[in-house]
C-alpha cells in the first residue's frame, strides 16, 4: 500500500540542488518524489519505504531532511542567512575601506585586514563552500563553486603573501594606481576582494530568500475560511460546539448569514446559498430538503437544518486545500540563470588557470610568479556583482511594480512571464465586478417603466437575497405593507394599494398572471444570454421583466485588447453556465470559452492547455481559483479577491483592474531582461581582466576596481527600471 511522506529539506542553494535530491529519491525502489526548491519540501509517495531510508538518501546527496513538526513554532526561527550577512558586512566594510583608501593604511593595517576578513571568507561564505563541495562530488559547478573558488584563492594567496612574501612587512601599502606591471605577487593581498565578494553575494541571497513565496500560507488561508463553531441539534436543543467535534450524521442549524459548517444534506427548511467560493457563480443557489450543501459556503436566505455527510479531511474545502498544496509542490522552478552561466564559466576559468600555470612554468619563470598568475585568474574570475545582478533588479522591479499596484512574490516567477503565451481569465470578479446589478427593465404595453421599477424596488427592499438587493438598490422605493417572503419563489406585498408579487415565472403563473408576448420574449432572451430574469405583476396582470446579471468591469475590454497586443491568447474559464460566459466573452473580445467547471475542472483545463504546449498565466480572484492559480505557469490574483487566491498566486494585482495584467507581464519581462544585462556585465568586467591576470599583470587595485565598477554598473542598470511606465 502506497504512503505519502513530506520532508523538510535543508542545504539547497539552487534549483539544481532540488533536481539532484529528486533524482536521488527516485532511484529508490517504489519511490516517486517531487522536490520544490521554493518551499524547500519533498513530497514522496512510496510502497512501504521507511522514512529513515528516505532521509538517509537525501543526506547521501549532501543535504539534510527531516519530518515537519506536528505543531508550528510560536516564535519564528532566527534567520541564519541574515546573521551571516550582518556579521560579514560589519567586518568587510573596514577591510574594503583600508584597501581602497591609502590614507587609512596605517602601519600593520594588513594584519587587521586579515583578522577581519578571515571570519568572513571562512564562516560567512561557509554555505557557498559547502555547496561547492557538494557540487564537486556530483561533478557539477554552479555560482557557489565560483564564489567558493574565488574567495578561497584570494584568501590563500593573501596568507602566502603575508607570511612568506613581503606583504606582511610593517609599512606595506597598496598605492592607488592602475599601473600594469609584472610582479611575483608576494607583496599583494586580495582580502578586500574575498570579503567584499562574500558580503555582496550573501546580500543577494538574503534579498532573494526574502522574496521567496511563503509556502503554506494559501493552505492556512483556505482552512481559516471554514466555520469555527457549529450549532448542533441534540435532543431537540441547540448546542454550540467547535467544528472539529462535528461527526458524520450530526444534525446542525445554519441561520441566515452564517457559514455552513461542513458538507451535508438539507433536512429541513429552504434557503439560497452563496456558492461563489466553489463555483465562482455570482447567483446564489436555491436549496431545499434533500439538496446537498458544501462546508464554508454562506447561507444568504432562510434558516436550514443540515445533516453532516463529510467532515475534516473529506470535505470539499479540505480537498481544495490539498489540490492547492499539490499544485504548489509540483511546480517546476527555473534554475537560477547565474548557475547556468557558472556551470559553463567555472570549467573554462579552471582550464585557463591551469594553462596559465603550465605556460609560465614552461617559459622558465619562477614557481612563485607562475602560481601568482594562475591564482590571480581564479581571484579575478569571481564577479562580486554576480550576487547583486538578480536581487537588485528584483528589488527595483518589484518596488516599481508595487507603486503600480502589482506585487511580485519571487525571482522564479520572472522566468515564467517571459514565456507566457496564453492568459486564462476567470469570469466572476476578474472580467466582471462579481456583484449582481439590474441591467434592464422591460415593461408590458401601456406600463410606465418608472412605476414598474419603484414597485419592484419597494417589494424587494424587505428581502436579503442578492437578486433582491440588486433590484432594491436601483431606485428609491415606495412603501410596502403585508410583506411576505415565498422561499425559493419570490416575495409578495401591498405597494401603494397594489397587491403585487415578484419572482419566478412559475410564481406569477400560480397567481394566474401569464406573460404577454413582449415580456415572454424579453424573459427568454435574458435566459438564453445566461442572465437572471424575474417577473413583476400586480392586480392580476404581469407588468414587467427585470433582468439582473453580473456586470463587466469598464476596463476589461481594453485589458483584453492589450493582452492580444502583447502576443497573448486570452481564454475565459468559469464555473458559470455557457450562455452567461459566452455573452460576457463576446462583450470583451474573448473567443475561447471554457464554462461550467468546478475548481478541480479549472486545474484540469489549465493542465490540458499546458499539455498542448501552451505556457499558461491564470488570472482569478476566488477560492475556487486557488488550485488553478498554483497549477498555472504564472498565477495572477486580483487584490480585490480572497486571501486564498492571493496566497496561491505568483503576482497580486492590488487594484483589481485587469489592465494591470498587461503591465505585470511587460514589467516582469523588462526586469528579466535587466537581470540578463546585469549578469552579462557582472561577468564582462571580470572576463576582460582575466587576460591581465593570466599575463601576471594583475594588481590589487585592478581587482578592486573590477569589483567596484561591475557592482556600480549592476546597481545603476537596475535603477533604470524605476522609469517603467504603466499603459493605464
């Protein structure tokens, strides 16, 4: 029998680490594993493989694994990366200052530099050294390999120059000059390069880790949606108990405005239930005896009694939570661009270093001179700006996005936006307002439209039903007497002496008020368009048809046109009926419509598009969209939507304006191209200096200048993102 195990992982520094662990676990017999670098979790399905064996496999790959704690800790754990960054920065600043400013180079300053820099290179850079060793064991190289190699080479050579060369003599200085001259390196130290690179890369990693998505937040938000207490009927008396104590078969009461505690069947009463969290459909569903209801949906009508049929992990809400978690865990993370470049760059640098050593030894030079040139290649090859290339662009890009009302959650998201070619749009609350409004009023021949509106508004003013509120809000009402609600059918009352009734067509038929031809046509047209139509009559005659529906947001049509201009294909995906969806889609200019789908159906629809080769962005606002948002290559949540949707998404559009989708994709693409430009220049400055190093012409000032110039360029290039303008 297969069992599922979740493991918390440690020691991963890049997406290739996650791939390595995944391959190691999948080599075990009867094991199927997926590893998520962003959440640092592994989900393992196995046929009776012991947890200890799974943990041992992860540890054999050079990483740590443990089972999640049963209870989350009350206090957030201290951030070791932040501690390393702060300590390294405090120690590095004086080292860099002394090396770059000759006026600060007092007698024996080099020994203070060594005292301050050594802990930074050894302890501060320990995560890079550990990752580099793991990479070496697996025959690969990443950015960590480059950082570890460069910083250790700089520290090692500085130690040699201090203890065995002339760099340790009192009065030694690094003059501020860029002269290019051959030297044996015995008087040069590179401690500022080693400490500076370590600190900058740590800063980059910390910025990146801060922007990583918070795994589990969507699940917590989902589970918080359920009712906390429930009124159970025992021996004819109501008793309030925590919802966790509810058992299958229990009878419980749900009053108007309350959440239904769990999945069940209506035993008594009738009402309207707002199921928008499940279906996205804006019109509440009428329920009566024998009808099924779902936990966490809201009772907006009368008092009902429900028999619990599913509790706990079996409820639809819990199944939705599981779908979100599985979608998040299964989402492939793009390997960090710098790691991909480093994988090619590191072997080349090592080859150049070895070739340099061999050349100078073969040319009859001293071993010290040859080693100086070889080690200098390793020192100059480690670009300090490499650690800043991604995070600075991210910080400026996400900051500008926030000003425009777009919240970007993590660096891995940018890779997805570049490749997106299809945008799936939820209908209710995304393309439309998600609120019922009175769209039109059709009156029988000879009737005054204002009177029809006023009588309808007066009748509906006493009802809490969302359709009633849409009509009652339309105009100031007359006074109503003898108001009666006819559950599931409509309402009746006396309005300014008129015995009036409003509701379903069948209700007026019961009152012997058939629809004249013009009203029957209006009613059928509205129904065919997926809109909701109610009929009003008084004194024995049908007087009007009122059409209510969800209204399109004013900016949605423009937003769809902008998406098309970006080369994207818009698709509408909704739980609403086909007719309503087609009407809205035609209004905003969307050709492809997938209608009538439940939350799991939305996930399937997204996966089908992905299977056909599409890179899918999903835009939604409801709880029912959460799993699809997490499944899509890029999830965008409307900020006006639910916390669950926002937590499950990659980007949040604060204003709830669909035009922000185009802005988000354009800004993400611009940020990604800036990161690529940063990486190019981060390497370019150092690559340009490699020939100087190989020729034995590198001095500490040149190394420091390459470090400083590349960092300044990367930061200033990233700041250009602040000039990004919205299309709105």
